[in-house]
C-alpha cells in the first residue's frame, strides 16, 4: 500500500505525524497550501497547528497563500488568529468576518495572476509549501488529488515542502492531472493548448525530493459542496441562457456544439449546465476552473465530449460516483494548474463562453462581484475576471432582487467595480436577458432597465436614468444620488425610495430618447 | 511612379477621384477606416463625403469603425452630423462633445477586442472599408502607411474596399509592417511571437482584388502629434519611475535591459522614455501600441534594440526624420495589427512593463482613465486595459492635482472604473510613487495617501479614510461621502472641503492602525 503511495524509496523514512510536521511552521512564515474551491486542500498539518496554538496559547501569525478557497482549515486557523495575510481567494464566513474587520489583510487576486506575482518576487518567498497528494512518484513527483490550483508554482518556488498523502483519495487520480508551468521569461513559449483536451505537461508535479522535509499520512475528506438546488428563478435564468444559445446558433454566431463553457460556482451556472442535458447541443466541451455536479450529469447524459478545469467541487454523493469511476473519466477530463485553466492566452484562443455570478450590476453594465455595499468582501473576484475579459461571450447572472425585494441587484451605480462595462456582453436576471454587445452606455441603460429590473425597481431606475440624461455625458449620472440607494438600504433596510412611484412618474415610464435632447416633463433632482 | 504604387495592373483602371468615391457611401452604412492615433487614417474619401453633405444638405448617417483615433476627419464628419455610431476610440474635441450630448453612440472598447467582436458577428457587417496605403502589390495586397490598426480585419470582413494611395508616404514603408490575423476558431493557433522582433506574417494586407472597387490617389498628411513638453512635474514623475526601475534591477526583480516597454500616449510616458536615453539600461525593447517621438530619441541614443507597435504618432519634425530614415529603421521596427500589438497572449508572454495615464485614482487603487466627473467621456480606454491586465508590471501616472489644485486626482472613490485594484501595481504622481503590489486595500490606502496625494488634499483624504475605517469592511468607505468631492467641485468649483483642515484634524494626521480598532479622537461624519 505504502509502496504505491510513496514510490521514492528514500522518502518513506520522512513520514511524520501532523503534530510533528506543524512544528515546522514558525511565526512570520509564508505558507503556501494546495486547495481550490475546498478541494484537494492540505488539511492535516495546518489543523494540527491550530490545535497546538489553541492548547499552548502560542502567538503565531502566518501569510497563507493557496489556490482558491480552503475548506474548514480557513475557519480553524482564523479562530486562532493565525492568519495575518491571505490570498488569492476565500469563502469561509469566519475568515470573511476577520477580513472585514481588518484583522486579516486579504489580497483579492485574479486567480491566473498569483503564479506570475510569485515569479515577479513581489509576494516574497514561500517558506513552506504543504501539498495534499494521492502519491509520490519514483522521482519525488507529487500527484495531486481533487484539485491542482497553484500547487505546481508553490512546489517550484517553496524552500521546503510537506506532502500530505491522503489515503482516502483513490489512486486512480493518477493520470487525471496535466501539470505545465510556463518558463521564466525571456524563454517563455506559447502555451500549446489548441483544444480543450490537449495534454501538454506531466501527470505529476516535479519536485526535488530533497525539498520534501516531511510526509504526513492523512484521511481527511474534502468539504462537500452544497449547491442550493435550482429554484424557479434560477431555473428561469438558465432557460433564458439556453434560449439565447439556440438563438445564436440559428444566426450563425455560435456553432452547434457551442463553444467551450466556463461556469463559475453557483446555482445558476449549475442550472445552466444541468439544462444542457436536455438541450439540442451535442459534443459540448467544458473549459473552466471548477467542475460542479452538473458537469458529471452532462457526462452521464452523453452531452459532453471533454472537460478541463483546475478542481472538482462536488456534493458528497457525486464525489462517491466520480471517485468510483475515475478510470473511466480519466479519458475525458483534465485537471490543470489554475494559471493554465484561467490563462488569458488559452481562454481567448479557445473562445470560451463564460458564465459568472454578479452581486449587483449597474444600468451601464458594470459588475460588482465581490463587495456587499461596496465595503464588505464576500468571497473574492476569483477567476471571473480571467474569463470575463478574454471570453468570446461573457455572461453575468444575478437575481434581480435580494432580501425579499429590499435590495435591487440592478442599481444606478455599483458600489465596487470588478468587471467594467467593457467586459460584459450579456446580463441575465429572472426578469429577462440583456444583450449589451456593441451598445453605447445610454443604449445599455435602456436595455438593462427594461429587460432585467424587477418591477419593484423599474420605475425608480427609469426615474434616475431619465433625470441623469438631463445632466448629459456619455454615461449620465446624478453623482449625489448615484450611491443613495445603498445608503437608503443602510438607513432604512430598503433600497426603495417611493413605494408608489408609478403614480408620481407614470408618464415618464417611456424611456427618453438617447439624444438627451427630447426629455420633457422631467424635473431636476429633488 | 504609378507602376510602383499600383503593381496589380488590372487595378490601375479603378482610380477614381475622392469626390467620385464618396458616392459609394450611403446612408445607414457601416464604414470601417484605417487609422490609429491620427496616423495612417483614410482622409480623402470621408472628407469629400463631408464636403458633399455640407454642400447639398443631404441627410446621411453612418456607423464609423476605425483602429483608434482619426485626425481631423472625425471633426469634419461630426460637424456634418454624419457619424451615428463610433468605435472603438476617439480623441477629437468636436466628436467628444457630440458623444457627451448623446448625439453619437460611442462604444468604447479595449483596442484588442474590436477584431474579435467583428468576428463574433455582433457588430454587424462592414459595408465598405477605406484603407490608406503606400502601395498595392501585384496580387492586390495593401501596404499600409504609418499605422496598421484594424485594417487587416476590416479588409478581410468588408464587402467592398476603397484604397487611398497616399503619394506623400515614402515607398520605403514597405517591409515595415507585419500582418497576421488569428484564424477563426476552432482552428486558431498560438500567436508565434516569443520575441519583440519576431515577424510572423506578411508585409501587406492580403486582399482579393475584386473587392477593391476604387483607388483614390491622395496627398493628405497625418495630423502631427503635439506632445506637451515635459514640465517640472512630469519630469519628476519620470524620475521616480526610472529610480524604481533601478531599484527593481538591484533587487533582481527586473533584468538589466528591463522588460519590453509599453507606454501610452502622453507627456509623462514620453518623458519616461526620453529619460531612458540617459539611464543605465541598454538593449531596451519596446512592445507598445504607438511609438511617440521618444522611441526614436532612444534609437538615436543607441539605447533601444527593437520596437514593435501598431502606429507612429510623431511630431512634424520627427516624422520628417523617420520618413527619411525608414530603410534604416525597417530592421529595428515592426508595425503590427492592433489585435497583435495589444494581444493579452503576447503582452503576458513577453512580460511587458505598461505605463499609462489615469484621470483619477482612488485611495484603493482603482483607476478612472476615461470619464471626467464619472459622466463625460474624454477619449476612451484605448489599449490601457489590454496592457494593464496582462503586463508583468502595470504603472499608472497622473499629476496629483488639476486646475490649480481645485481638483485632486487622488480621490476617495473614482467616479468611473476602467482598471480595478486587481490590475494596478504602481501609481505615480509628482509627489511620489506608490508600490501597491501584494497589498490589501487598507494598506494600499495608507500608501496612496502618504506617497501620492498633494499637500492640499492629504489631510482631507486621511480624514475620509480614518472615518471610513470606523464603518469597517475590506474596503472601507462612507457611501454618502464617497462621491461628494466631485459633487463639491461641480457646485463650488473646488473639491476642497476645508481649506484649514490641518488645524481641525491636525492630531489625526497619523494614519490609524489598519485593524480599524484603534482609532481615537475621530468623530463620526459631519
């Protein structure tokens, strides 16, 4: 058994317990760990560290770098105030709280950028990398588990490495991964991926065995994903997108097998992919950062030919199915480093269709993906920018309202911009779908309000836009009101100004001419 | 003479006057023209069209697509209200006015994106392309003049083509250009540029001669650039950047020949490049979208080994020098399609250093490049986003104040976001240089205010930031005040709230701890 898991004979003597290994972590260190969307994250050593700190009361603070979100390890470390700095992504409520209190310095990064920033030297040295693995090869190569993330660059650049061999992971993970790191400049070459299914690297992460200071055997399991099942609204949004795909195919703007699909984590993206099981598209391809349950439903329905990502994030039952079928899926799936799954070069070459979730969108198409009320971090930008900027077709989805209608997701002015108007093609709510491609801002506002706003807010958005037009400009706004909806929500618990607005401005519901010259009967701001 | 300029014998019979050619332009057409930063723009036919409209009073509106800004043609067309829709960039005051009045629908695009959007079909068909050329080859290939821009994709996709042979351009332009268009998907391959000097295409734009319906002989000249000479402030900003380069080289984060440089149009960028003439870096390379005078000063000082761009934008005297020396420069210069000069794939592979100008930057590092007061378009995002997102090092420059101090370029909250905090590494004003790499928002705010703000505004920014901290959040803000500086400027002509603020909050000048927990003596917002 151990012979299969640690094939480099010299390394077998380096097995230590998690409790022993955690002692290598010292105050002030930069620790880089495997893990992406709570998958394949190194769990044993850092959790043992937290336990030590809890028991001894030691003061110890580290910089913690990862691929993307970790599971409960982020929470456990945060409870012991061990994390001083965190990047590039997180999604745990406890850590989020510390970030928003300013207790943890969080650097929210495009997920394809972290490797480059490490190479540039501006994120400092990595003292220790802790990598969850299925096995170690004869030469010291590390075979990852359910995610690749940033592990290859971490292993390459770390001074020392601890490997957590997870005995609960099927050995059949081997051969699923494709590890490729761009060379340092000026010797960098094109990334030779021209098809989703191209394998360009090695099945393991090359590692000098001398760097591996310890091997921990673990049996932790990944935190299972718990996707909220599609409700009527998310179902409707998925239908809009599927109808739009059919429309684009009919007009010759998309081929019959669409284009490689990227979908962010979330119930709408999952519902879109599930909907494809019964849609008239065949031989679909997935080029994304994370595979949710729906990707495997598509495999089961025979609709998808190949899928590439950097990790799985699956429910408990789907994990069992996939783990039991890895030797079958291995021919149809690749897990890549996030630098490659999200690389602008590849995303643009393949012409990906990107579907990601917005927190709020303004009437001109600017998207806030991260900051509640412009100030409080939710999770992070993740890979949404890598895909949105470079995709052939960029779609953002959001329900038109939140908190029983007290919040509108379509607002005059977003409180934080993660994706600017230049990077947003299509926006979808349960009210409809807005095609912004090629439109100027005033045209976009018209479409956004008409198609996407909830009836609770449509009149108020029109009221804002029509009055903003009187101020003129390429992107008309009333600066003193632009953020007033969010302020009103903070003060009153409801973004709405007038409940009976339709009566007040009933005659102005028709959107004014775009010219800004034929606006009648609209008074200046109150 | 004409034999040299029109080598395809069958095409010589298609010579027409500009007055004849303009009649092919019909109401409602989409016209695509050569031209990038007022260089190599097709001038004859559209100016003849404007003259006809002026003389006849005909009503005629067109969609006008280009590479980037045109010279006076944009103004002349706009005066006759001929432009209904314009993309992807402009910089003429008259057109800007019409855009801000909503009379022209302007779609401001990343300059590398237009070709892709044309391929996707969402910008409609191109009825007519009008391309300025040095010559037409034996097979109908079009040899551009002082810019390439979007001409290759326009020629490929247009139903019909008019060529304006500019007899004033030196025939030695031939061999300077490198025309390469990515193939349509799914057959797209990597762009095989691994060095700035790689030639990957043809010297001419391939064109089916049957598509060329007319050839106009012209003698128009490009609008010369008039870069504002460096003043004390821009000089100082250039020095900060050069010192920073030396610092990075000393710390091993940049090689001795730096990295391929991109610099946007503007006097600071020009001053930085000029400053390199006397800096201790050799064998420099330029990978940019436009070459200003300073690039040729660098050639003259022997500092630069190779330069690649999509156009020249030169002063009158430098134009004369370059035109007279083209056969020498041809070995050291390439002009490429803007899709390639600005391509994320190549920019990231080469690890470009990008220097671009901001209108304003907020304390967290978000950049507004386009919208005055958040509403009024200045020029457009241009290529700044193509470079900023993908460069190895992204620098934005702006003077700390404008209008004699009545405007601060460092503000609590930018009124429009073109480049988010995720894409900005270094910000420079005449006050100093802020290195934001790897910092969390609260840390960035501290550095931005300390290093970059003008003394007129430093206290007010601290006053805002320190009070915002009491509201908490990853990116603390006071929403009802966030845009108040711009509103105050609109109302009073000055962003400053307190002229004697130092007295009021003197003891609070020290920046509060990042934790947001140790702020003393600061009252709630007024």
